[in-house]
């Protein structure tokens, strides 16, 4: 009989430099984001996850929000709705 393994999530710990680097990444996506991206429900939910994760010091939740935000941006670009505004 196979045994289930327990996978522990949410145990990511960051120092101050890690938080600064992560915020720099997400702020480049937020600043200058076109309306087609800003109006996406998933994008706004990602911003809430970033805020909550940071307030709680939960780097795992912050990472999930960051990935969700990056996915929203990339999907809009692939659809041809906008260009990579954070590369300028």
C-alpha cells in the first residue's frame, strides 16, 4: 500500500534583499500597465495577494501573486493586446 507524503508549503523565508528584489519585479509590471491588463480580475487579485503576502511576511503567497501577475501580463502580450511595457 502506497503511503502519502506530506508536502509542506508556505515555508519560504526571505530577507530584506529578497523582498526588495521581488517588489522591484512586480512594480515594473504594475507601473505603466495598460488598461487591458489592469482591468483583468486575475491581475487585481494578484495585487491583493502581493499586498496580503507582504503584510503577513508570507513569501510563498507573495510568490504566487507575482506569478499570477506575470502570467496576466504575458497572456495579454501573446493575445496581441499590448507590448512589454516594462522593458523600455
